[in-house]
C-alpha cells in the first residue's frame, strides 16, 4: 500500500476503519453530550438520558447517525492519513529522509496543520449532525411561519408547538435548508470555535500519542503493540479532552443556533452569554462524553 517513500495509503485506510467504528459505538453518547451542551431542560447526564429514552425511545440516541456514518469515516481517514503523511513530508524536507524521527517542532506543525484541515472537512459534517441530534418531537410554530394564524391568541409564540413535525427530514434536506436560509457560510457556522478546539486539541492529542507509542515500543525498529496503541490513544485523548471541551461547548451551541431562532451573534457573544447565565460550569457541559473521531 505504499505509493512512494513518504506517502502511504494504509494510514488513510486505518483512519477510515477507526472512524466507522467510533461513530457506531460513540453516537448515542455523543447525542447526550450535544443535548447537554446545546439544549435546555436537562438537570444532569442521567436526567438527559432518561428524558431522551422516554420521549423518543432508544432511536432518539441515534438521531443524525446516517450522515456522520457516511462522512466521518472519510473525515477520520483524511485526518489520520494527513497527520501521518505530513510527518514524513516534513522529515523529507528538513532531514532529507522521510523516515527520520520527527522532533517536537515537527510534531507540533503536523498536528496544527491537521487541526486546520479537520475544520475544513469536519465543520459542515458536525453542524448537520448536531442539527439532526437537536430535533425534538415538536417544531415551534414560528419555524413553520404560522404566526398569523394565532394573532389573537394571548400566548407567546415560543410556547406553541405542532406535535409530530420536524424541521429536517434527513441530512440532505438539512443541508438544503441551511443553504437556502443561511447560505454556504451557514454550513460553516461555528467553524471559528471548532478551530479553537481542534488546533490545540489535535496538538495535545497527537504529540503525546506519538511520544507514548515510541516509548512503548519493544525497540526502536519495531512497531508498537496494538494494546500499546490503545493505551497511548486513551491517555492522549484524555489530555486533549480537558482543553477541548470548553471550545466544544461553544461550537455545539453555535451550530445548534438556527437562522430562524438566532441566539448568538458570534463566538465572543456565545462565550459571554454562556458564562453570565451558567458560570464556569458551562465549560464542562457534556465533558464526560466529549469524543472526537479518534
């Protein structure tokens, strides 16, 4: 699977397999994380899980699964493949040998570039996934433009619901609706917050991951054992989660913020509003379920 001395396809294939596995296993928990971060009315994690199950059955945990399953495999493949191959390209450029061990600066550059690439590919995917996950069993009347029909009613528009209706019928309809109402830039709403999450997040993931994999090798010339890779990935993921969760909360809230019910003017407004209403605890909303496609 090697096409040149510095470019390898097997890194992309490994990322594709890992991405598909993580989506299937992690999506129910990711749905709970998204509801906790961007939704209202949930007292805690357990209350959120029970509420979703009671109101939407077990299928509620798998809302929006089809789109990430079809796209995140590609996303994960590009992210891991890009990181591995960028290391070799940097080594080839700096040392004249694609297999020369990368220094700390090399790993940092490769990780930051990977984070930037992940935003370009992953932001629309994440936005559609979150919009589908945030759909409840009702759509507010203002989203259906029914204000005129209740002009004489002495009730706030936001309290009127039409049971059984959904804003998005599926991922394709979601994309089409966003493009019509918000334009192309609508698909990249929250991309700035995602950059604040992914660039430092991937840096604090890939650097420890690479260092730990090297330390756990039996010798310098051998490949790490699969168990060592899992251990390194788990430890590195825990470290990146600590720094990435606050930005992930902001990203989720901005992406769930639809054009018809726009609440946040931008990243700074979202941060200030969230802090004023919830305090420092908003930075840990859904943190226990924070998981990238790693």
